[in-house]
């Protein structure tokens, strides 16, 4: 893991790398997010599917991943005659960045705890050799 982490940190990371690393988003997810951020207003699933040249169901699954990760907001639009449809817009970038910062802080705290446990466990084993080795 140390080699993987050190190699990852040496790479020239781009902003989009955060979307993959922290939220596990896929290429299509990033493409749809970009479409939404460049749009002049909220878009329907059909408009998004057309913009990325994918089937409606494929676009919808990607939108669901974006919704779950907090990158996209869903709004209901009501017809005057009854019924409704949904449109999607990107979440405020500051909200997304704040969420990623919280996740990073939580991860950092957890890794610090694990490192402390590692240090305590293996330092104890170095300080106190196994009984069998001490008898020989």
C-alpha cells in the first residue's frame, strides 16, 4: 500500500481526479457533471442523454450516482394540468468542496488512529520478545 500511495502522490493529479478518488465516479459521470455545469439551467434526463450521446437509462444511472455523491440536485417541475417531471442541476461547487474536505479530514483522522494502533502493537512486540524466544 505504501508504494501505491507514494506513487499516487507523485502523479500529476487534476481536479477531476478528486471525483474518481473520493467519490468513485466514472468517466460518464464526470462527462454528465461537466454538461450540467456548462448548461444555462437545469436539464432533464432526456436532454442530458442527448448531450452525452447515450441511452436515457444509461444517463439516468449516471445521474443517480451523481445524486448519491452530492454532485447533482434534483428538482421537480409541475405541469399546470397535473403531473410533473424532474430536472437536474449541479450542486454549488463550494458545497461539494466542503464535503470533500470533511471526507478527507475524516479519512486523515482514521489513518492517524490506525497508524497509532500499528505503532503501539509492533513497538510492544519489539519491547517484549515472545516467551519462547526468551527461554532459548
